């Protein structure tokens, strides 16, 4: 252990590159604190370890307990041998002493398991919010909502429902929809609203949304009129400049002018409405610096004669540049001002949902607790949460957000600023693996932390007490990858970053200072394949090569399960999966196994949602879109958008006719009478996929059956459950099957594979970030009217036609240009980090497919300086055959592959004699049961009637009939105790030992403590009814300890009650 760097300062920042043994060191340091004092086996109660995911937290806890178990059992050769040696080195103790202390600590841990504080930062923040709920104005008991999509979608649906009721809101959403169509060519407003609503989940939106609370819809609409007027004035001024330039140029003979076409172009563009076209080209802009470029060389001697005129022309160009800059900024303000006002309205709907459902979304926690933490002393916070932590371990620090750091530092400082407390902090991260900026992570914070602590300085200017108490330790060895792979990544990434012109030197230093030392002796292999530059075949070319390379690896005795294919997006993953499926190559993918990735499942869900809201335009559009995407509706895109326009124009009869044509075997009346599982099967037959042996379809059917069994046949509740869990509900793939892993780079982080393929390296950068600004409308646009307190703007890359405008916009609003440039640098840094994560997953072999565009071109250029590509290929190192079956799997022949699934409508195969009257009676009886099942107290009746009506689609006569029957039950004084009880269970399954499952219509515990079991009947009275309910009472009595009273309730022309 001679190379081990021992911590010397209270605050240690560890930078741990990929494969550096970060988890190993974290566990060793945790155990070193827990085992440091033989007289304090409870020391672990003073430790708080925080990481990014539940998976990482559970892995760390498991490794700690496994290590302690091995140490205490004298196991010197287990998986934790290296950790034990490291702990002994840190504490300077013998292995026998380690064994003795471990026994004491693990015994203490098992007796007080709940005090092992290892979890996520979100969990700890949630704990703080719960503790300070009173101070934060929150109810004492609230539920945490993790699924942001579900509540955002609900808020948007609620907002859309108000269209027509609120004139100002209607006008705003119409404007938003028009803008969406103009900019994104999408007629469906819902996805656009959902996309913009994600802004509300970001920490950066907290302060702006507070500021926007007083910015009313009326103010927004008035301000939009002012902006429209200003836009018109700019267009008018642009045309005036065009005329003025023409007038000035006429005074110079054409034959003396250098490049007349330059002037013709800008004069034409100044007459158009697009301000991006007004900007003078680079060539025209250069005239301002070099007036000689206005005249041809042979006429430069006449320059003095035209000097005043040239000055006037240059002044016109300068004014045009500034006008174009203002107009472009104004255009951004106009487009996004609608978005910010929409966000304000969605935010209001969200707050109503939070209050009504008594929930708080996880994204609000950091903002909620921030003020409380910063104003209260840390000792008080520890006292409130009931634990006093002295030692902190923070993992994946590069993924920690700005607010999370603000919330943590007061607690960290309290434990480490006073030497007498003996507190310590270990922060571990790798800025090169920061790929979650869209979740709020700020790698720049960690980079700054490394820089400060590397100088033994305070982590931040706000923490002067920590100066001289920090250190930076690099874990620069790679224990994962073979030698060639480590050296390849060292060379590639340091040179790529060096070649980029970043405004922030921290980015360059990240890779320059992170060269790794390979610890594995095996050589390994790098294989780069250069793709054709024809964009129409690049993708297919890469996939064909990928199949060839997979086969080649199999020939060298590698299993498919030893391999992984890493992609940027889920869409790319689907393309890879489909191609490999055609080649009969087994695949497994966390994302692709999700039920939500099946187009058939999504079609069925859309059909179910349309059943509930048949007149809602957004549901209609989503249904035909899903039918189109699933290939069930054989139409082209023009037809799709035409039908979308018909939906928008509100022609319900046309839509119903369209659905009849697409799904001739689907009938709403039949579907509404089926239970959940039968409905799903009926839909499968209707859309024509019932006989497909599709695992997604089979799994979806299982989910409908499971839900109806546990929670009842409630369609709307099932759809809510699906939205909540659609990412978690997935088909299972047996581990015994040999299959290749296909996953996004984000999902692969923290994992490793013997062989890795990266087929799509040249992914384009995304430039769709929006930021909030405190825009001074007076200084930028000379507007003195009331304006929004915060302004949302899309950031620009200033490439192509926008390049000449950068200086002009910087002149009028430098903050915007600076933030846009920063965002561009952040995006490039994040993209390179994605490549780094992908390229550092392999242990033995890495294969990369690149074309000469974007990052592919960048990689090719850097590698070409050092290596020679032969016939479009570069191979470094050797590709050995596997010596051991690292991931050997059983033979596929253990499984029978189903090619068909059998589903048939029982009504077509079983015929039952029934006259229309008995059919109606059964339907009415089922309806009454369904309503009473949902009525716990009399006040539940209206909602219960509405929900049952959605399911059964009653006629007006039927509705009145059922309403009358239900009221007769609720109004009967003899039955009042059933609807005013202490405990009420409706249609709740009850397992009775030795007798199976009982499901009584109603079981209640009255306020006097007695129990009553109820059975509803709507037909004629029969003796077996009493026998059945008596059996219920005996069985239930054996479970609850007292035999309940029985009530047999006949609901007919009059209420008949049989009590026993």
C-alpha cells in the first residue's frame, strides 16, 4: 500500500477518473472512520454518506456490511481483502485488531440498522423539509411526488380545460399555439406545453417564478401589443435604411463599386420581415474597419472625393447592425414572453394540485429548505433532525446542483471549522463524467472546488473559516481498462480539449490534469472505423459494420452478454435493436424493455384515454398519432396533418367516422361494458395485434389483470397508475439468455463491459437551452412601459448568418451574448464528457464508428496527427480470444419461443340464452354495485355516479333510474351506520385461511365497535343468498376475531333488509 495517499486535512476533495476505484476508496474511508476508536463502536451514527442514486447508495451500504462481515470472520481472501488492507494502512492497525473492531461495529450496526445514514442527497433534503414543514408553511403530512411528468401533464390538462372560460387565458394559449405552429410546424399544443413546463422543475426557475407571480395575463396581453407595435416600427426603419443606402450608393458609379452584389443582397433583405437577414455580411461589416473595400483598386485614388459619402454609408451599416440586433432580441422576447406567461399559469395550476392532493414534488425541496438552512445555525438543524453528524462523505459531487451545495456547506462547515469537533468531509467526483446538466448538475462548482482546495484554500469566499483546512487528492490509476484503452483515452481527450477555444480554462485543465496510469497488464484493443460521408447511408453503414464486428467477437469466443452497444438517444437504441433483431442477435436493454417503448402499448393507452374523454381534442390527436406511428392506420404524413387540422377545427362526427374506418371492429358501447383485462384484450383484437406473441403486449395484459385484482376495474385509476410507473413497468429478460446490452450512455455510467461498441459518435450538439434574464427594456429597446420582471430567452450559438450580429448584440445587451457563449462552452464540454463516459466503459475492447462531421471530425483530426488510418480503419493493440467464459450463459434451447398468442372474444364462442330484459337488469345491477362500491359516505355519490357513467355510458333514463335507487339506499335510516362508520371496506379482497379469498360488497366497523358485512342484491330473493353471507360472516370472523352482523340488502322497487 505504499502508493496510498493518506488524508491529512479535515476537508478532502478526491478527483476520481473512470475506473480509478472510487467506490473502493469511499468504502475504505467510511470504515476507517467507523472503526477508528475501539471504545466507540457506535461511531457510524456520526457519519452521513450521500450519493446521487438509490442504486449507488444501496451498493455502498452493501459493500460496507460485506466488508465488516468478512473482516470479523477472519476472511483474508474475500472480495473485501483490498479494502481491509487499505483500512489497516489508514488506521495503522493490525489485521487481528481490524477483526476485533469489525465484530464490535457490525454487532452495533445490526442492533441499530436505521442509524446507518447512507442515502441520496434528495432523501436527506426531503428529511430536512419534513423536519421544517411548519416553518415552510407545509402540511405536517404530505406525500412526495417523484414523477414530474404526471403532475405537469395534469396541470396542463387542467389549464386547457379553462379555455373558453377565461378570455385572457384563451387568447394567450391561442397565441402560443400559433407561435408553435410557425416555429415547430406542430399542430398539437400539448407536447409544446409539456416541453416548456419542464422549466418549472429547474432550480434556475425558482426566483423568476416568484417574481412573475404578480405578472397577470392582462399585463401580458397589453405588453404583447406594445412589442408588436415595436416590431412593426423596426420593419419600417429597416426599409428606410434600405432606401437611404440606395440613395447614397447612387452617388457612386457602378463601375467604381467593389462587389455590387453585396449591396444588392442587403438592400433586398432589408425589405423583408426577417431581422436575421438584415445583418450586414462579414464582407460588408469589414468595410467599417477598412473603407478601401468599398471601391475597386483602380479607383482608390478617388477615395478622398467620396470620403464623406463613404462615412455616411458606413454609418448606415452600423445603424443597420444595431437595428438587426435589437430586432432579433425583440423576436426572442416575443416568442418566449408567451412561454413565460404560460409557465406562470401552469405554475398556478400546479400549486392547486399540490394543495388538493397534499403532495410536494421532489424538485421543490432544495429551494424550499434553502432559506431555512442559511438563516438557522447548523447546530440547531442537527438538533431538529435528531442526529449530530461529524463526518460527511459526498459521492458523485460533479452531479450536485448549485442549491444542493448551498444547502450542504453550512452543515459541512459546522463540523470542520472547529478543530475540537474532529469532523471530516470527503468529497468525491469526476468533472469528466458530468453528463446530467439537464437535471441541474453543475460540474463547474466541483471544478472550482478542486481548484480552491488544490491551493489549500477555502472552498468558497463565503467560507473563510475553512481556509488552510482543505486538500485535493487525485486517484490517477485505472483498474478497469486494458493498457491500450487507457493510453488512447489519455491522448485523445487531452488533445481534444486543448484544441477547443474555451473561455473557461477549467474545462481544458479537467482533462489535461487527469492522465491515468493503467494498472492492468493486458494490452487490449481499439478499433476505429471511418464511415462514408454520404449522410443517407452513414447510419446503415454503421449498423452493418456493427453486426460484422459482433459476429467477429463471437468467433473469438466472446459471449453476447460480454458486449455493450452505447448510444446517445433512445431513438438510436431502437434503430440498433431493430437492426440486430433482423440479424437474429439477442439484445437486452433497460430502456427498450420498458412497456412505454412499445408502440402497441402506447396505442392501447391512447385508446383508453380517448374512451374517458372522447370529445377532448388533445386525446383525439394523440390517438390518431399513435395509430399512425404503430402502422395500424395506413396513411401518409399529409393525411395525418390534414386530420389533425380537422380535429383542431372541431368536427367530432368526422373523427368518429375516421376511427370507424381505422378500427372497424372497435365499438365504444361494447368496450365500456368490459372489465379492465377484457377491455385490453378487446382492444388488441380491434387494432389487429392480438395474435402477436409480443412480450410487451403480454406484459401489459398482465398489468391490467394485476391492477384489477388488487385495486378494482377502474380505467381512469389504471391510466394514472400507468403514467406514474410507465418507466418502471417493463418486460423481464432472463439472465440465462445470452444477449448483447443496448443502452444510452447516460444509463451506462458506473458500469463496465469487456467489449464496447459506440456506433453513433458524430452526434450534433443541442442548442435549445433557455435562460431567465432581468432584461432592462428601457436601455435595450427604449421602452418605458411596464414590463415583465423576468424574461425567458432562447440562447443563440451565433453561427452562420447570426455570426456578424454577435458584436452588435453584445453592444446593446452583453449579458445575453456572454451567457450564450457560456452555454455553448458548457454544451461542448458536456458532449465531450458523454464521449469520455462511453469510451471508458470497456475492459478489453473498444470499437468506434465515426464520420467526418461534428465530433467525429474532431476525433479524426486529432487521431490523424498521431496515427495512420488504413482503408478507413485504425486498429491499436490486439484482440485476444477470451480465456475464460466471463459471462457464460445457458443455451437458448432452454426456452421455447412463442410465435403466436391466442386471444378470442368469448361472446363469439359461447352462446348464452338471454332476452333483452334480463340483459338490461344485469347491466343495471352491475351499475348499482359499481356506484355503491365507490360511495363511502353520502357525499361521494356525485363523483361515484360520474365515474360509473364514464364506464357504462348510461342513457338519461338509466342515469335517473340508478340515481333513484342509490338515493333510496342512502336515505334509508336503517342503513345510515353503513355510510357513517369508523372503518369502511368496499369490494376489498380478504384472504381466509383454508377457505380462499372473500370479497364482500361492504364490510364496516361501526362507531359502537361492532362489525357488519353487507351483500347487495338487485334481483329476486333466494335462500342461497343468506347462506353465502353467513359463510362470509364466519370466515371474516375467523380473521378479525369477532363474527360480524350480516345485512342482506335487496335493492328493487323498495328496499328489503334481512339482518342476522
